[in-house]
C-alpha cells in the first residue's frame, strides 16, 4: 500500500530540485488535500511551475483548470493559451478540447479548424464530429456532401456510428476495398477532397 505522506515528502524534495513530474504531483496533493492540507493556491503554483518546464500533463491540467475555474477563477484566455501550447507539442486530445471550447464560445469556424487538425491525425471522434457539424448545420449552413465526406472517412475505418449515419443519408461507402450500400437507392457524390476541405 502506498504511504501517501512519505510519497508527498519525496515529491516535495524532488520538486525543490525543479523535477517537473514531481512539481505536478505536489500540485495534485495540494489540490485534493492528500497527505497535507488542501491548498488550491499552492496547487496552481506547482502546476504552473511544472507546465512552464514543458511537462505535458501539467500543461493540460492548467488548461482544464482555467477553463472550468478550478483552483483559480475561470480564465478562458489562459485556458486557450495552455491548450495551444499542448497542441504545439502534438497533443491530440487538446485539439478536441479546444474545439469543444470554441463550440461553447460560439466560434464554429475555430472549432472546425481544431477538429480538422485532430482529424488529420486520424482521431475518430473528430472525424465523426465534423460529419455531425456539417450534417446538422451546427453554427454553419448544412452541407450534405461535406458531411458524407467525413462520415465516409470514419466508415472506411469500420466505425459503426458513421455507417448508420450514411445509411440515414442514403449514401454508400468503401470498406475493405468494397463499396457498401447504405440503402436501395443510395446516391453517389463525387467529392474532391482538396476542393471541399483545404486544411
């Protein structure tokens, strides 16, 4: 069994030497009051020290804290700043989080931008979300062909939700080199990827 008090002391000593992982762990102990008194101000301080050293877990945590107003007042600009730093390090989940944040803020174009970045990395959630945005016209006019484009990308990877959507839209898709038909009267849309969605 982990002795949390001993672990906290070990992490504090390592944090005094600016070990970025230890800094983040000390932040967690202060945030939740594990083996020490709860102190959200200190938690934020240690998260920030760790993030400033480039530790990705601390960077993501800071972005989330500022977004939700935990351990500090809500600060969307700071949240965006830290998500962007995480994204610059290739963190795909932060692309999704920032896209969701821009959706909450009503900035659909920026949301689409970050969903596309995640989709470029093969993230299935982002691909499906783009299909939904264009199908339902979330913050933008509906674009049937573009929705089909994204759903086909997901369906080609075997995504069952995308296949259901394509069936509802009366469109087919390619899976394992075969054309799968979503309905008896499916429509074929010739979509030029480069014309539709310039990244």
